[in-house]
């Protein structure tokens, strides 16, 4: 019987305390080919100090509309400077969320071979880390994984923090690494890219004064060197934290908002998922 319910909400608390919130399409008899869908895991930005609401639900609704079952991860953040640096905990949270989605694929109506991540700013650093640092020993030990089960199948990055070098975002790197020079080197992701990574979609604005556009360009250069497929879009105008570039998130820019349909088209081809 059709109960008139088209979506269900899902919540789960990961072992480290991070909160996973999902929006899932209901199974239907009318659309049986789409009862199992790809998953999109969204990682909001906020300098590793908080998770921005502007980069959570508004983004989730875009991918939900595109046909994905969508999850938002409110990962561990460093709320105060007096707290210790986060180190590996955010990546343990994000990799653990991917692992949880895959392990519960049947219940969540997910295709476990089509799990993408989307992150913004510091959340972009975290999303990229799930693909680039997927085999880091602290993560593997914490989650008890031995293979690629926490590796995403596609990565979407909006104005991402990438480097701990000259063009770094000081707040993000400090909150994540503190004064640990070795960890800062590890978290400079442009230097950690390797062969065989999943494909990337990256967008940034040239005028971004908070996270310089060189972050995305450094990553693109490294991906090119290792023959990792990617698509890069650089928009001339507007600043940082523009999310969906709409009135809803207080940063309307119709031209830059094209990143959303461009991204969903790219994902459709990358994951072979066409509505």
C-alpha cells in the first residue's frame, strides 16, 4: 500500500561521538529500478572548529533531488583553542561513516560500490583525506579495517583546504595538527597523492581570500602527475564559503551556482547513475 511517504530520516552516532544524519528515499513499487541508490556523504566546512549549517542541509537537498540517498556527517571539531589538536579523529569519523554506510547498505538502500563524499573548505580537506590518506595506519587501527572498504568511489570538493604550506588556511591546519610539524606535513595533501585514487570533482573561486585558489590548483597538479581523473572548475568572482551559491545560504551567484548541475552531471557519468 502506498503510505504517501517518500523520504525517511536516519540518525546514527559513531563510536567517537560524531553524528551521521541521513535522508533516504523510500522503496516504491512504481520505481523498482531506483530502490537502491548511490550514497552521498556531505562534510560541512568550518575550519575544523565547527560544522557549518550552510554547507549541510542546503547541499544535501541538492543531491537528494539528484536521486542520491544523502548523509551529513557532523564530525569531531575543535571548539576551543584550549582543546588539544584533533589529529586523526575527523578522518576516523569520516572513514567510519563510509564504513557504516557500506556495512548497512541493504538497510539504507545503498549501492555499496557507489559511495561518494562531498566536502567544503576544511570539510573538503577531510573529504580529500578519505581518498588520499585512506590507508593511514591510525585510521586502519581505529576502525579495524584491512582493505579499501572505507575508500570513497568519488570525491567532490568545494573550495577545499589542501595544503599546510605557503597557501594554507592557518585555522584549519592549527585545529587539526597543532604544532606537530610531521603531522602538518602528512596533512599537506598535495604531497600525499598516489596512483589509483578515485575520481575528483573540484571547484573554487579565484577571489577566495580565506582559502587561496592555489589549494585546488596544487591538488589538480598532483592528481595530473598520478593520472588520477578529475574535473576542475574555477569561477572568477566571489569569496569563500558560498555553498550552493543561492539566496538560501546568503551568497547568491547564479553563474557560480552552475557547479551543482555540473557536478551532478559529472557524478552521473562517474558512478553510472542516470535518472
